[in-house]
C-alpha cells in the first residue's frame, strides 16, 4: 500500500499535474495540503474520474487539506474537536484500509516571538492532545503533511544559517518532538539513514537549481506500521514541471 503526502500549493491550479502524477505514481492514498479552495470548488469529479474518492476541508486563497484514496474513506474528522467554522482548515483525519491517517498543514508561523509564531506552537500542542485523545499508539496510525519544520541538520541545506530562525528554531523542533513522542517514527529517516534530501525549495533565488531546500514534508507512523514500511522516497519529478508546486511528494510503501 502506497501512501503519499504533497503540498500542491493550490489544487485547482495544479490539478493537471496532480492527475498526471496520480496516474504515473499510482499511490493508494494521497494526503494533500494547501488546497487553497472552498469546498464547493474542490475538483472532486476530476479526481473521481482518475480513480480517487476524496474527503476535504478548505478555505479560499489559503490553507485547506484533503485525503484522496482508492479505498473507502471512513470516520472522517475535519479539524480539531471543538473548532468553529472560522478555524483555519489545517487538519483532516480518516481511517483508510485500517490505518488511521492524520493529514496536517502545520502553520508556517512568522518571526520568533510573534503572534503567528505562538499560534504555530499552540497548534502543535493541540495536535499532540488530539493524538492523545483519539489515537491508539499500539495501532496503525500515520501522521503526515507539511510540518513547516526541519527536524534535524540533514533536513536543512544550511543548518548553521537557519539555526534559531523560522522553520529550524529550537521551540519549533521541540514542539514537533513533543508530537512525535506520542510514539511516532519518521519513516524516511528510519529507512534512508542520515541522507540529506529535501522536499521544499523556495521559488526565489534559484533555490531549486542550487538544491537549497528543506525537508519539511513528513510521514510519521506508530511502531506497528513502521514494521510494515518497505520504502520512503521524495519524488522530485513534479518539481521539474512548468509552474510546479514548491513542494515535492513524499511516498511511503507498506506491506498491507
């Protein structure tokens, strides 16, 4: 079973690329972030024609997450329990083929100490609480998405330059480690060792051409699912296309 995560940076802009990639890569489940569309405009019919049903929650111009699947999508949770209609659309949970999947678009934040930075840290603490209250660490659970945090030095093209800055600060990494301590394993790092590969490159300053990137897109799993993991790769092929997303898909394969 192949499960992927991809920040598409506007699903309606990127829908031709997304469909082409779905047909070529053949993932069973894709967790999509930054869909940037209200639910009424989500391309559900186009995706169904490609063989994928969808569960989604979105907002105009920003945020938005979705789970696309060849299998039935069950027990869908949109956002954190208690969220109102004005809450940012950054999380969706569902059960697919016996796996509890939580797809997240972690807030980007802003300069350290700002209100947006505090919101990011608070949001991550809410995410951990959500796991504690709704997920079983002894079951098959998968957390994925755009975390907007580089966890280790190998995940950042210039760790010395990023140290103490947004996406690689100690408070952000500590908050993500707190989520991880629920009992989750980084599938990519577990299977590939200390390689330095990235999943995001800024559109500016030739970052893609220079490989000045960050690995901020992750697939984390509980121990029972980690034992079934066969491979985890970053598929850079869509980043070579014209008008691509600034993120590349990450694909993990499990023996299920």
